C-alpha cells in the first residue's frame, strides 16, 4: 500500500461540517479523520485547529491520550492481539510474541511494506474466544501459534 | 408512524400480538460476538436458503438475536415453540436440522447438547445445567428478540414500563420504587441507584443530564456489550424512565470503541424509538421530552471512571477529577448529572413492571436482584451467566461453568477487573454479593469472573494487571502514576528471578500509599491485584524470590522445557512450530530441545499431541 502524497484535506472540512463546528465533538471528528486517512496527519490537526478555533496543542493532547488515534500511518491491515485477562491466562502473550516473530516487528510497529500493523489490545470483549486475534474486522478465536501463518496468509495477497 | 399517546402504544402492542401466530416455527440464531466469530451469520444464511428451498417460508421465521450466553458451544440455534436447543451448528448441518426438526417434527440428535457427566443428550435449553441454575432477567430478551426490530421488543412487553410510569406514576414515586427495590449500581461501585437519582433530582441546575456508561473496559468482562447489542431498547427504556423521574431532557450513551455492533444496534434502536415518538419531544403525547446521543470512546480505560467519562463527552482528554465534587451536583458542563451503568439501566424497566418487592425477593440482605457475570478463563462452559445475588462462587464455577478445563485443579477466581482481586479456593463457598467480595479484598466490579487453574502463576497475574494499569493510568496524580511504575519494576524483577527479600514488603507499602493518595478509583484500587495475591498466594512470591522458581511453570526466565523421550512419538509438530529451530530429531524418533537455543515460548508444549513436552 502506498501512502498518497497529496492528501485531500477538504475531507477535514466536511467532517467539521458534519458536527456543525461544535468543538466539544472534536474526539468524534478525530475518529472520522483516523478512519479517513488511517492516521491523524499533522496537516489535519492544523486544519482542525483553524476550523474549530482551538489550539493545536489541545488537539494533540487528545490525539495522544486516546489509543484510537495514531500520528503515524497504519498498515493496510491491523492485527490486534487481545491481551485481556482471559486471553492472557490462555496464552495471549505467546500469541503476540508469535506474531512479532512472524511479522518481524514489535507490537505497535508497521511492516516496511505498510501491509500490517501489529497492536496488542487490552480486551476486545469477546473473552469466550480466548486467546483472540482480530485482523481488521475479523475475529480469530482460540488462536494457536500453529494458526498464525494461516491467518496472515489470507491478508498477504 | 408516531405514537401520540400511551393508548396508541398499547393498541400497537395488541395489534402485533393479534398478528402473531404462536404456533409458527421460529429459528433463533445467536448473533452474539462469540457465535458470529464462529460463523453464525453464515449459518443463518443457510437456514434462510433452506427455508426458501423447502418452500416453507409461510410457516417458518428466522431471527438473528443477541448473545444467548453459552459462547463455548456456539454457533447456537434454538427452535421455538419446540424449545429445541442446538449447539455447534455448522452450515453443512442446516438442511438436515430443518428436515428433522420442522418436517419430521423430531430433532437432530447429533447437534444436541450432551451432558459431559451423564453422557445423555439434552433437548431443551432450560434443562441444560449451564442454563438451569441461572435466573435470566436482564438477559431475558437476549436470544428471544431481534435487537434491530423495535416491534419485537414491544411484543415482549417492551415500553410497557414506560406506559406505566407515564400514566400512573409521579417522578418521586418512581424514585421511591427504585430505592425500595434495593438496586445498586452494576458498574462496580454498588451505590444505591434510587439515592443517586434523588440527589440528582434535588440538585440545582437549569438542565439535568443522564448518562449510560457503556465503556466496559475491565478486561474479561463483556456483559454490557451483550446487553447493548442484544437488547438496546431495554437500556433506552430504562433511561427514558430515569429521565422522567429525574427531570432530564438529554441523555448520553458512552460506548467503548471496541464495540462497533453495540453502536450500530443502539443507533438503530434510537432511530426507531424516535420514529415511534418514544424519544424526542412530547414522548407519547405527554409533556416529557428526552433524547439520547451516542458517544464513541477513544480507547482509554480510565474513561470508564465517571468524571473522566464526562470530560471525554465534553471533547477533552479523559482525565478524572477529585471525588469531592459530586457528579450528581456538578457533572456534564457543571450541571447535575446522573450516571449509571448499562446493566443498571436495563434493570429499571423490570423493577417498574414487576414492582420493587419482586426485585428484592431475590438476592442477599444488601445486594438485591440478579447479576450478570462473564464467566471466562480456565472454565469448561465459558459464557455469559446471570444468577441471583448470593449464589456461591462454587455454584457459578462448577455447576454452571462445569468445572475447570481438562479437570485441572482450581487455583483462583479473579473478579472486579484490574481493581479487583484474586480469590482462592478456601472462599469458594461464600455467597457472591457486593459486600462479601469486598471483605475478601476483591470487588464485584462490572462482573468479569476469570477462573484460573494450577497452570496460572499468580505473580505473573499481578504483574499482568499492573502492566495493564501502567498503560491505562492517565498520569494526572503521582501516587497512581509513579506507584504503578515502581510496582511493575519490582514485579518484573521477581518474575525474572531477580527478586529481593524486601520486595513483598515494599509492594505492600506502595499499595498502601496508592490507596490513600490517588485521585480516583483507578489508582485507589490499582494495588488490589497485588495485595490479594500476596495475601492468598504469598508462597508463590516466596518461591520466585527465594528459590528462583515459578511453581506454575509460566515465568519464562525461570523455566526450562524438555522432551520426555519415552512419551515422544517423533511427529515433528513441535519442530515445525519452533521459531528458533531449537528442536532436533528424526521422524518417529524422540526429539530433543537445544537448551542454548530455546527461548521458552512454549509453542512446542502447546502443540504436542501426547504431552511429551515437560516444563520444569
């Protein structure tokens, strides 16, 4: 996947419009921006700050406080290994270690080809499926180290 | 169609009831997260296709419902009115199930639940031990209605509690009844709901807000998710009643970002309720005006704390504030605000419909009604259970949960999320309620119940929770921020075999300081997982510190893996998964692990089909 060099920031204006320039909805706007660009580009923060008349530092405070936001581009597919309590005691950490080895990166990083971003998350709330891995919207329950390659293969195309 | 009066709502209900054919076959496919991940959407589609193929559309209906609870056995399918319960249903099995159940009017033996003790098949849901000991009030609609269809909710007596309050009750009477029922907050604190409502109502302010806290962040808990996904109207109806009682015209539901389906179903429910005139201006033609907005969380655990949650709704970083400012007096935008958890709101219509005495007839002296728990971890029947307050841990874990997986030995049960504690075997017979769990150093929390067996290391569990909290502490106050960091450093060195003799004492002192010094409940309860594991499993800490051993065989630095040559069948599976190529051996001959290369990831232990890999 390539990160487009020119980003259409009029999208930011549309998002602000959608929430009627209401600065108390800035978190919801950032969520939409994250969905649109797969990260929060610096330029989008500037644009948002001008539009809403709140400081950039205030927006960065929010963008760095909440885990939903990333200041660097995410990969095409997001792999989330759940490390909730139920997953932890059923070996979630071993699964995340396994993904780190398979993708040759550390949790939180993106592969050089921008195909995958690996994240560990604190609980996806599907504890009956522990240990659980989510790739984009798809859940893979009762994960084992043996299944890691099978899961990744579907997204490697 | 907007309903202009309570009478019109009742007319609609009667019309829907008269149109319903009770003898019509209905197939209920579970659409909870667990079953969906196991392919229940495809199963539902297969049923739809089969119904068309058999040309029985007229007499058979298909419904995709919320979570049925028995996630371990999903995808789950129930046929009503017969009440036949099928488990682990596959797409391939669908034509045969339809043929046997509907056309031949019998059942498909292979997909029935089999009691692991008696080996006998159980046909009906109510006879399955997992369900038999439960009292499903709050989860009553889950598994019975399509959450995206408001008419289905109205058919099951939905919005009749609202009719009742609007026609026969004054706001104060409602608060009296909620108070009399003894309902306590299901989100963790256990504060009396009625009293909270009364304080908010009495507080001075131009407007009053009500909030539903759906930021279910405790790892291992998914009750609120299932309620929001499976019975969104139940929550909304509770909130409208609350708004009428408290005098509020604006409500918020704050849903964590990990729950997109909950947001989707709630949005649909709100839209449908508005169209019927159950939300918005002049609800059912009365002077009551109230509307609800959904706020998606940004992925911060601390936002489950009430003051942080409100800061987040107001568009700021979710940092909590000191507790002496009461939410009921100065909440959202400094106006009186009433915040309750999802399950609490869902209880409200039930109390109004059935009366406070009905509610308080179940439970213990100071904890009334039922509680939904997510029973997970090393237990056979993983899932969502609703039980009367006061059932014992043993009844929940062994009678409903079916005991420990692979019949291993029970070690502890963790309740209350990161604010809770680990309860050992000697307390399995205590009745589960708010007060008893607190006495043991744990807490009810939102209802996560994580069962741990002998293969769980308690020091590692404590480290796990502290690591979680280091990540989630907002950093505003020093005792929480720094206390957690120090605890993590100490616990990490203990799990690496570098623990010092004084470490246990330091952990206890740090915990004490955090309890007294932290600004909010997150920091104040953060030491609980450490303190309870020290209290009940001190020997495990000592083994790590003094003998440099991990008795449960979990802590990587303190274990070694080897292969028992007598048991090994030489199948090469372990060698294939070993990422560092540390396992050598020919086909059908015993394998050997090179200790110098081994990174102790336990992959070989997990895959070995004959348990030949030994951890020492």
